[in-house]
C-alpha cells in the first residue's frame, strides 16, 4: 500500500470517528430532564407495579420523550439544557379529554336542571342560534384551553360548529386537539372538507368529521360524513346512545338500537370516537368491540342531564378502549378531567354496587393511555415511553389535602385536584410552570376581556328569555 493510500484511509478513519463522536454527544444531549419525581408512566406494555418509578426521570428532546427511568440512570446518561426538579410531585402522561365542545365554555351554567332533550331544544339550540359565530368559537375555545391546560389536559377531542376557528384557537394556544366539524346539515360537509384540507398534517391539530348524533342527523348525511372521514383518513366523532329518548326515536324509525342502526349503515369503524354509550345492551357492546370503536365516558354530563350511567366496567372487561370526557361546560359545568375520573370511579361502584369496580389504576387509565387508545392515538400519546410525544403533567403532592399518602394511584384519583397541577408540557413545550401560564400577559388579558364582553351579552339574553318564559 503506498503512502497516498494510507493518508486517504487515515483521513476517512478520523472523519468516521468524528462523526461517531458527534452522534454520541448528540445522543446524550436533550432539551429537558424532569427528575426526582414519582413517575407514573401508564406504559401498557409493563405490569402495573412496574409502571411506577419512585425516584424517576423523563428526558425530552424536541417534541418527543427520549428516555424514562430512574433519576440516577437518566441523569448519568443525558445532559439537558433545562432541568425541572419534580421532588414531592408525581409525573404523569398529559390527560386526554376525549369529548368536549370547547367553545361552549362561554355558556357555562346557562341552563341547569333539564334533561338532554329539554336542555338542547329549549335552551342550548336557541342560545347557540343567537351567539355562535366565528368570533364566539375562537374566544370560547381559547378560554377553554386555559382551563384545560391548568387542569393537566394536553389533548382534547372537540366537536363544534365553525370548527376552523376552534382549530386556530387550539393551535395558537399550543394545545393538541382532534378538531371535529359538527355536521347537522348538508353544507356542514363543505366546512368539514375545508377544515380537513387546511389542517391536514399539522403537528398539533387533527381535523375530524363530527356528525352530531344518529337522531339529529339524516341517514344520508351520516353516510356522507363517514365517507368523507374515510376518504381523507380522519377521525369520525359522534354522540351515541346517550339517552333513552334517543333509543326510542331510533327504534321507532329503524327497528334497531342506535349502535345496531349505525352498524347497519356501515358507520361503525376503527376511526370512530363515540361519546356517552349510556344506553347500550350486550349486543351493542359486541358491535362496538367488533369494529374497534373508541368509547368516551362522560359521567358528570350524564349525571347532570340525568341520562344514566354508561356500563363502562363491562366495556373495559370486554376489551373496549374507553376514555373519559368532560363534554361541554354547559352540561358539566367545568372542564376538569381529574374530577371527571374521580366521578367515573365512584359512579361505576354505585352502578354495579361493587366497591371493586373501576379501581384507581383503571380510572387513571381512562384519562391517560385508555383515552389515547379510545381516540385511536395510543401509539403517539397517553403514556410516558421513549418515542412518544412529550405531553406531560406534573402534579403537586405537597398540599395538606395530599398528605399523607401511601398509594400513589389512589392518591391521584381520589385526593388530587385540578389545582394541584403544577407544570404542563405539550409536544415538548412548557405551557404551565409552577402553576403559572407561560403565555404573554396581553394574550391572557385579551381572553379575559372577550369573555367579559360575552358574559354581559349572554346575561342580557338570558334575562330577556327568562322573562319571556315566566310570562307564558
Ligand atoms: Zn357532547
């Protein structure tokens, strides 16, 4: 081998070693490490006791989780630009709110004490006709983001009119969302198509098609909505089997339960996210399972509208993916997912008269990995695992109402509150830190001002309509 060849080989060797060293260094550098916390991974591939790391850490690079493990191991292996000390706190996957009408936050508490049919027909539809437009949806959705993020929600499945403006609000607020255009009438299909084309491929927003319910949308339109979702490979959302009233209407018209009716028109698919499922029989549950439909349980809304109790214990045992949702703030009246999973845990025990029903781990599953799977995003979010998106919530366990504690799962489900949420990270970005939002103050002021303006207008409308009702 001549001298020239040796020199070339040496240069190549040095270059290769430099690249390898650079890659090694790069693999050690991360953007953020959360350490010293009680890490509750909710990793479904591990046994329940292995999902809890008592002195754990999570390493994040860009928008993703790089590693999860013991603090010693993670801090030895990685060096971070930023550290969050989670001493005395629990570190969990961000919560999934599986069913919401975010903009309706501006209608919080406008009509209490009615069943779904009365509430919708005589209170909600009239007030929506009066107020809902692009501006309302934009500001109502922004307000909802503040409430949801402050309570640890990092992903929401939304369904409303003018959803383009909800999608804008979610994106600007840095919230992960499935944004579903509600379908009532033919022209809503055009809005849904435009929404899908505009937001397809966005890092946080997944556009979706959301026909309201089997009893409020024609069969032809349900089929069109389904075809649209299929054509563009988007999620499909619907309210389903929410009340006995709905079951009566569908049975009368189609001689089938709402779930069986939807199966008959080929509407049930593994892209469907169905909310409520209060009034379902064993055959309905089999159909939902057969078509891998995701189920969202909304216990507070179902209780408040006196709709009933969804048999989610049975659905979970039967292998369905079940999440939890707040529904809109007009039927809840808050967007508090910690309270929602507590309610789910308690209500299911009453429904079955079995205190073992829906234990703390199952309840926490509803708001995390179960919810992620129910909205068909279990491969992306819902647990703390390397490769998943960095959607993380840190919960303060140092409050007097949190001490002492002996079982972290029981503590989180039965004793923690939304106000314990200390830090929230969505897609690798810190949104709330030490219970303070990181948005510019002007943005927060603007949301407050717009909310006040709507409150004045809506209060005046309510006074007028209540007077008219009383004089009848
Ligand atoms: Zn709803």
